[in-house]
C-alpha cells in the first residue's frame, strides 16, 4: 500500500484518525482528511487522491449523493463508500454514481487492504452482502419487466420490444416480414390492453411500470 494517495471523508473523528494513522504507517500519503465533502470540493489546492474513503453520513449531506461531485473533481480516483446501511437501494445508487467499492461498518484494516488489492486488480470491489443484494434487486427488476408483458401475445410482445429499440412500424414490418397493416392491427390491440392511445404513451408506461 506504499505511496498510495488517499482522501478520507468521515464524520466519526476517532475512526477518521485511526484510518489516517493506519494508512500513514503503511507508507500512504493523506491528501485530505475531513468530515465535509464541501470542504474538499472547494479546496482548489488539494492534491488528487488515488483512493477516497467516503462515509455515507458526512457533514452537510449524504455520501452517496456526493460521489458524482467527487468524481468530477477527481475523475481518476477510486471511491469506496462505507456505511452501516445495508439496503439494496444504497448499493445501486452508489454504483450508479461512480463508486467502485462498497464496505459495511464495522470493518477491519485487513478488509481494507483486500479491497485495495481487488480494485487494483479488477477495477472494483463489492462486499459479499452488497453483491447478494444487488443480484436480488436485478432479479426482481427482470421479473418485473417480464410481468409488464404478461398482457401481450407472443407477437405483440415481439413488436413492442422492437419499438423499445426505436424501430418504426415500417421497420418492424420489414424485420418480421409482415405488412404494415398487420403491425398496426397488433398495436391497436396492445393500446387497448394498456388503455393508451399512442406509441409514446405505451412506451412511457412500460418503462415506468
């Protein structure tokens, strides 16, 4: 871990000091150590860190909501979010916002070293519980999408899925080797099943539900 540049954003002072001491003793350089994301973002002279340890509960806001801002200021930094919140929603939001690591409190320093190794070798790390929650959420999302098409016949579903890719009725007719009127007939049935009057309404509804 020598010569790695770190930033620490943690509102628990004893934990922040422990992290800083541990990293320093292992030859790392601390570019910033604070409880405030805004303080880091407003500092024009702070050195770019390679890794940022970011607590979910920080002064002045939410850690997960600050990830994107930190990535804009430090685009090459690997951000590790740590928290006691074990919700699947937080995992997804953290990854969507640009986090590459996720660790639950309490954690050991050996776990931290393992995370760094994984990120350096693979580009990312997820705590096993985070991975399980993420898989569960994606599975439910897939099942939900399948339910969205339960009202449709096989042909209607095929047409709707092509519509979702941006294809026009004429293009779909050519792809399926059907007449434009056949496609239009199926779509009228589909509109009736979902109680909508246009392609725009239908696609909005399917993406929403």
